């Protein structure tokens, strides 16, 4: 897995978001909307996981204390929402 895979997944998510926007604009069934929200959420979490697997070590080597605090906060939020 690499950058190409992450970009491909993000492009799929763009399509999902567009579809989700259309569902909401058309006032579609709540079950359809929540199903798509769930799918987008899972897809985003997978992209985060892939990105961190590929880049976390290099990211942490180059950040200052404030950036590290921000990253720690984001990681805690991601873990909390699983």
C-alpha cells in the first residue's frame, strides 16, 4: 500500500460524499442516508489507518511539541470513535 492507494481511496470517498449529498438533497430514506454515512466513516478511518502506517514514523521525527500535542489529540479522537 502506498500513496497511490490512499489517493484512490480518497477519490472513492469523494464519490461517496457526492452520493450522500444527493441523497440528503433528495430527502431520501433515513436508512439509506445513515448507511452511506457509516460507509464514508469506515472509509475515512481506513485511509487514516493506511496513512499513519505509511507516514507516522517520518511525521513524528519532524514535528515540534505543539504539533505533537495536536497529533496526539487527533489520534485519541480517532481511537475513541472506533
